[in-house]
């Protein structure tokens, strides 16, 4: 039986190779020692996309001899990930790439050589993180913590309680995630104001600005409250010292697949059981699709790994923006969201199965090709039409990939502004002529009722605004069109959600009309899709 440990990789190498599991070729002891002495890269958020994609990129460089140090991963949200998913396996992961033709490629990822919890109450971990940030060698602090991880304020625009406490108490007593991040930046400032980059690799628009806004907000509040030196604001504002590059990342890394789990058991890989924490479920293995894209603004004041040798595209900010808009606003994310809400309503539990549904497939094709592509700007480094073709014909149809509409429906309130709102803005005065994007938005509103197309209740995916959104829709009854009168106004007019008031751009009434058709009774969702998706 194969178990994921560095000792096993050395002692049982032949058995790993017999199982056709690729191993790394560098000396991990030397890499660990170099990383301890001269850390260059710390990553916050050690979830699946990090393990399957980002860590695998650095492994390619280590295998080539193009890098000498590994990655230190830090967890801001779920400390049990470090205690249960990383340390018991010597920070190793088994990455399984799932191809549409049924093939599985397997590789042990060993580029993560250290793991820590980013919280002061984990004193030894917090001390180590502060040592890392005080070291002149640090080049990058990267993030995959999801868009909501950068947020400091609630639905009403007030600081979250933990954030407000951190603002008052200062960096030495920080407790919130972003408060701890800002405190580490202050440590680096105090140590010598050394340069480095905050690199967001999260799947959201202008992601670098998300973390920049959070860090600068803390810096300004702390200076105002007299708990840090005034020079801290100048430090994090100085582009020669601290940068916040934009990036576009794309690789689907869904929950652990039972199919992969059984396959690995057959290979006598012994660490296949799910690992449960209070905040999630993980595994020693991570499964992912084969397609992947990463485009990064090339602004790193203290240097960076040569990730272009692993296929990463480094370019200027405008190009990253065009690539990101192409993917997030047109070629993938809006299609995903439309599929997610309608898939949940129609009882689907697998994205690939939805692609066999004529109406859902037709809806996303029209959103992508008919309404999205005409206003997308070709970024030059990737072709939009080719990208969307790959999404529709190869990626979303991959039945090997256990991706669910329920996963994708998470945090939709945080996504619709960029996934649909930017295309709506691009149409300007002609936005009122759009048909299928408003149908998708109406579908999301129908989803928020938590009643499927059969009239049965179902559980909604997590969303930070869920309580407020459902409160706005209280009283709407399936089959009673009059009960919806005026109920969507506060949602559709909310510029914080959509980026514009949808009534002002001529879509509010149209969405309300679609919504009433969607709540006409059982099977109204299907009937509405059949009516409009020819």
C-alpha cells in the first residue's frame, strides 16, 4: 500500500512508478533547506486550485533546475487544512488530471515544503510567518482565498466586527484574515521596507485591486488610530516597494471525485479517504481538468519565479484586463453561472450532464456566442472564439470531471456584477435588447426562492448575501404571479451587486417579466427555457 510521505517516495520509488504515478526529480531536502533560509514565495489559501495548479507550476521549475526554493502555504480561513491535509502528508499532494477520454494522469506534488496557520493564536506559526515577511528574500505573497476573502464590510457597508476590532487594536493584535495580512506587511515595512508583490490568483475581476484596497484601508485606519507609523501608508502605496499585480486564472478543480477515489484504491494508494474539517472536506489527492490558463501582470519589484517556463503568460496590465474580461465576462464564467442556477432548479448534479440538456446548452451558447463575443476585445495572447469553443465542446462536456452546479452557484451575488454586469455596460443604450443574459439573471432570482421546478424545496449554496436577498423576496409564492409584484426591485436596482441599476439600463422590467414566467407553477422553469431558447 502506497502512503503519501517523503520517506515513502524514496524507499518505495519502484512501487510508485509501477502505479504510473509521476514523482518529482529534485532533491527535496535541499529545496526545503533553501526555502527555510531564503523564502521567496508564500501562498495564502491552500485549497485545490493551489495544489493542482499553482504548486504544480513551481514543481515544473524545480524539476528543470529553474528554481531553488519551494512554496510555503499559509491558511487564513480553515486552520484544520494545515493540521489535517498538509502536515500529516509532509505537505505533499497527489494531483490527478482527468481527461475527457477517460484517462487519468497522476503526479505527486512536492513543491510545498512548509505549511503554517496565519493567526496570532497559533504562536509558532505566526512567528514563522513574521520571520518570512521580515526576510529580504521574499518575492511573492500570493492568494487563492476567493473574492469574499478580501472583503472588509458587510451588506450594509459596515466593517465586519473582527475587522473593526483590528482597525482599533492595530497589527500586533490582528485577528481577521485581512488584518493578519496587513500586519505581516507592516512587519516587512518595519524590518526594512523591503520590496515584494501581493499577487492575487483568485477568480475575480481586477483581483490585485481587491487586496490592494484591503491592505491600504488597514494602513490608513491604523495610521489614523495612531497604532502604526505613518510611513506604512507610503510603503504600501509605493509601486517601487509593493505591487498588486492583476491576474487571470482558469482551471476547474472540483470536489474530490468518488471515481478517482476508487481508481486510486485499485492502484493501492492508501490515502484516499475524505478528510473532514469543520469548514469543509478535503483529500490527500486533488482532481482537476487538463485545461489551464494563467496570465499575470509582470510587475514584481523583488523579482519572481520564471513561471513563463511552465506556461504562464506574463504581460502588461491592459492585456491581463482584456484576457480577464474575455474569460470572466464572456467565455466561461457567465456560462457557468447560468448553468449553475438553472441546473439546481432542474435537479442536475453534474455539469457534464447539463451539457446534454438542449435548453441549458442552447442558453449558454447564446449568452456566449450571441451576446458576449460581439462586445469582447481580443486580448491578443488568447483567442476568444477558440477559448469559448474549447469551453463548450471539451471542458464543460468532460464527464470525468465531477463538477456540480451546486458548487458553481456558491457566492453568486459576488459574481453577477462582473459575469453579466460588464457585458451589460458594454452594450450601453442597446443593453435593453439583450435577451439571454437577463434570462440568466431572472433564473438566479428564481433560484433564490429555494424551490425547484417540481415545486420541492432544495438547499441553496453558500452566499454572503443570501439572508438579505431571501429577505427581499419574502412572500413570493410559486404559482401566484401577483406575489412577485415589486419584490425584485431592491435586488435588480442594487449597483453593488450588478454594477449598475438594471432598471436604468432598460432590463429591470424584462427580468421581472421572465421571473413571473419562471414562477407560474411547477415545470414553469422548463417551459420558459423551451419558449425562449429556440
